[in-house]
């Protein structure tokens, strides 16, 4: 699955952390990122938004209407976008493409909750979630037609969507499911709540229990969810690299405006780099080794591309938003 960056430019201390058993602790200097002081590198290589324009290499598609736009991803020769003018996020999903009028495929949906399947053919959402039940819907991207709908017990969220299946994490019951929406078959992967997953990378992150009640993060493989690659009671995963060799982590209870530190780790938990800023927005792997961080300094913000040893700006500077 080729990921998109939906909020880039409009998107976008100790070392114990997630060390695997037997991995030695190591000292890694913290890099404080000040976007205005960083050298300019290449533009973001993933499809992303610049203001209200979808940018994908040389392709530029302007999105009209609404106040806020979210890029869901590529769909055939076009791009699926969510558009809303409401504070509650309710709006429409459209397919836009160069030289053609936008096509509205869904109306009255929470656009920031929609996830596009890896092949771009299906739009998915965990709708009407309560403590008791959650309804998951799957629509065709081409025309918005409902393909499959199922209600799961507990409060659930979709973690990732492949071509015909999705990974779902739920509380009460605490478990992680694989749901094949082509056949309607659901399988319990592990009886722990999943909070991050990548079908492409074969990675799954779960909580041993509620992290606000002393729960820890456990990282394993989707194909063998009982195996453990790493465990941490201090950090949680916020992104996996495409092949699963690396992951980005933040404080396990990070919330609100955004984390002030992001750590780059190998799949066995070994610390590679530490990045700090006033706060970070979206964190996405551009490639197996390059991490894109929506970095907010005191006055200026930008998308920053970091590898283990070097960070550069991958976008123009903008003013840091105040909330």
C-alpha cells in the first residue's frame, strides 16, 4: 500500500522504551528541529495536500468547496478526498482527477474518520461507535455503493485496510480482529486491543491493557500476533515503515496538541534517532528509512524529512498554528 500524507502543509530523555529482550540500551543525542534553520531538501514524494491542492509529483488537482480538506489516497486515475465546512467534520467524499469535474460519492459522513483501501477501491469507516457496539461500513469508491456492513461488539476502530480485509482493534471486549469484507469472515488475532497496524509491513501494536491504567505497548507481526518483537510501558507506535524494519514512537500517553518528541527505532526496538520540536503533527514514513514529520517550531512550521543522520525541509515554511 502506498501511503498518502493527508495533513502535510495542510496535513501534516530515557532510552528504555521499546527495547526487545536482550537489546542493549544506548545513548542517542536528541535533535531539536527548528524548521526555519534546516536546509531545503527535495519536495515530499508521497501524494499530499498543499493548501487545497492535491500534489503527486507533477500532478496538481485543486479541490474546491468546503473549509477543510483531507486526502484519503489514490483511487484509479484520481484521488479520494474528504471535504467539510462543519466543525463536527461531517461532509462529503469526492473523487478528483486532473482535467475532470469532481465526483461526489458519499455525503453526510465524518470525513476525517474515512480510510481508503490499499487498492483505492473501497472507502471504510467505523461509524456510530459506542462502548457497547460499533458499525463498520465498506463502500465502493467509484460510486459510493454500500458493499458490506457489520456491527461489532465494543468500541472499535479500523487500524488498516488492505485490498479486501481490514484490521480492527476494540475495547470491551479487548481484542484485535481481521475482517475479510469480501467474504464477511472475521477472525480474532489476539485478545488484546490493537491500536496501530500495517498490513503491508506485517506489523501490529497492541495494548496489554488501558495505558492510563498501567498498560504497556506490545509490537508483533500480524501473521503471528502472539510473537513479540518489542514491549514498552513508556512509548507507543505512531507509524511503521513500509517493510516493517523501522517504527516511529511517541510517549504512550501523548495527546492533545501533539507530541514534543518522536523516536525512530528499528523493529527490535533499538533506538536510532530522537527528534524534538515544539510539537509534531502527522508522522509518516516516506520510505523504509526516511521519516516525514509535520514539525511545528515556535514561529515556523514545515514538513521535515529525517533519516538516521540528517534532517531537511521537504516543504515551504508556514506559520505555526496556535490553538
